[in-house]
């Protein structure tokens, strides 16, 4: 039966006492399974037949937990929009256990929207159906795009209403992550001056995520460097597809390097570096172009949290420890730029590294500004242009621009660059299409899917959108409408909300 479908090994609960509170999910009235991620369940080694049932609904709602669960609410702190809160924690989430997947990797399985915890800070701890489905859609889209991410294993409705701006159907998401350890987890420990637990936490993260650091002369400095490297690559991947997280607080940055917490997130349509979709980001702190420096800022907070360990490894020479940490932080921009340029070269069809590639890429983006150019379509149409040696395929790209004169000089430079590489046009175009998605979770398509599910109980737009997004690089004529941006009347002033 499904209760035996999970083989849990709960190291976080076993090894990190003091960083969580044992807790139970709130029982719900009438759980109904609306989506089971079969591919992910199989990857986790779970019994999909047993779980895609009414008994699965009981499990994924928290009403009937599998054998071996150790449901806990994790504790963490965090800087939220720059202000530090020494205690945040899982206010509506519970870690139910860890499994070893088919690849031998340890994965967390957790609920989101499972009721109040000691960290709820006055909230009801519940989730509405819309935000649950949004997280499901965006997480699966990011996975298909090859971006490290948490993923949705299941979504259930609860048979209850939750009060937000209006009464909305309640739901619970089951989320899978390499772990849920955040920068804020370290901040929580350091804020309490508990160096022994800090060392235990750091050793746990090294063993779980960075085992290659074991035995190094200074593994904690190595940990900071490794996390910075993963975050530099992650943020570069976000930027290369126009993804805007919307709430890059330190409690939303994982030590594993996965994208987590899809609240007020969205994908950019018209290219504008200042794009903000989040309704709560009134100052644009987490705008598209601010994501790399904010990531660096968050990593500086991790360095501060690790400082007691870094100093201890430097024979309690705090000044020397700060200097070593600063060297790593100061290298972040260069590492980010390395990964961003690696991705943008693929998007532009460049097969060799040259010194002026950064300027060429930046000039292409600058030429889009103020022209109403759709970011995703521009790179996809550039692949069409690459398929011909002459200017015969430029029409669709030029149509994206309010004034295509901005393209003239740049296309000449780009053609001179690619023609010197000796790659067949068809081969180059094929490689570019493998790097440039034709389908992303267009904001209006996401909203249509959520509205149909929430207001009408119709999940067919949600299912169809997931089908499209599973193969984001493969153009399919029957889904042509999903590649189109929203009409200006729909996209103007578009906002997303945190969903709490």
C-alpha cells in the first residue's frame, strides 16, 4: 500500500536537533489528489500506482502519513528586503522525510500549506490552490529548461476555503528538494551565538552537498566558495531565460544551489532590465538586472554567518578570516559573468570564445531596450537568421522591434563573427534552438490556467500548459499560440503575489 511506498532516512531530524520543531500537519476536511508528478515519483523510486489514488490524497494532504515520517518545521532566520529577522522558519511547511532517489541522491520531501506551525507568526499556515499550481508549473518549467530547482511531487485540494483577498480553495503542495537548508538557516544559528551547532550544521551541509570538501585544510572557506560558485551559475541561468524570482531574501537562497520558493516570480516578456513583477517589491530591489548583485549581497550574509568557523580555521584571526571571505565574494561577479557569457554564447550561436563576446552580447540586449522586443522570441528568431548566410531570414527578427534600425550595425558585427567560425548555418541554427526556448511559462498563460482551475474547477488548461512546457525547445505547430506574448493590454502593469 502507499503508506509503505516511502523509504525514509531522516538525517536532518536526527543530526540537527535545535534547528527544527517536531510538528504535525493540520488535518483537512476532504483531500482530493489533483496532480501527481509520475516522472518525479518514479525518479524517487516511489510506487506511482499506489500513490495516484484516494490513499495518495490522504498522504499528500498530511491526513495519513507514511511509515517513517518525521514531520518537522525547520527553523531559519533571514534578511527580508534588506531587514533582518532573527527567526522566520517554516510557517506553513513541514519536512516529512528524506529519500534516496534512483540516482543515489538524497532528496527532501516536504509539504507546503499544511497548516500553522510555531513559526507561522500569526498566519494560518495554509495555501490557496492558485499559488500551489503556480509553483507546480514554474518548478516543472525550470526543470525542463535545465535550471536547478525544487519540484512539485503532488498537489491536493483540501475541501476547505482559505481567506485571502477573497475566499479561495485550499490546497497542499508536496515539494521535493536536494535540501531545504538556506542562507537563513546559518543566520539563525549565528544570531544565537551557538558555534557548536554552527559547526555541526556546516559539517552536515558539506557531507550532504559538498563531500569533496572533506579533508581540506579549511573546509568552511571551501564551503563558502562552493556555494558562491553554484549561485553564480544558477543566477546566470535565470538571467539567460529572463526569469525573475521576485523575492530573493536570504531565506530563499539554498545552500544546494537550487531555485526555491516560487511566489511572486515570473518570466520577462519585453526586454527591460528594470522589470519587476512582484507586488511587494515596490522599490525594485529584486528587479531582473538586480538579481546578480543581490545574490552577491546574500552570499555576504552567508560569509558573515560562517565567520566564527572561518576565524577558528585561521587560528582565531578574524581579520584574516574576513580577508579570505572577501576574496571569494569579490570574485563572484567574475564567476557570474563567466557562466552568463557561457550561456549567452550558446544563445547567440558562438562556438569559440573571443575577447569582444561580452560587448557583442551586451549590445544585442541594449538594442532591445525601449523597442518592445520580446526577450525569448528575439533569441529564437536569431536562430532563424543564423540558418542563412545572407539577410533573407531577418524579417521575423526585425518585426519584433518598434524600430529595427537598432539591429543594422549589430547584425553586421554578429555575422562577421559567426562566419569566421566555419560552422554550417543549419548546424549552428540547430545548436541555437537547443539553447533558446520557444516556450516559457508566459504570464498570461499561467494566469489563464490558474483562473480556470480556481474559478471553474477546470484543470485542462493547467494540464495542457504543463504538456507544452515539458519540451520547451521543440517547436510544435499545434502549440504556436503558447510561444506568443500576451497582448499589450494584458501585460501592462502585470503583477504577481507571494501567495501567502
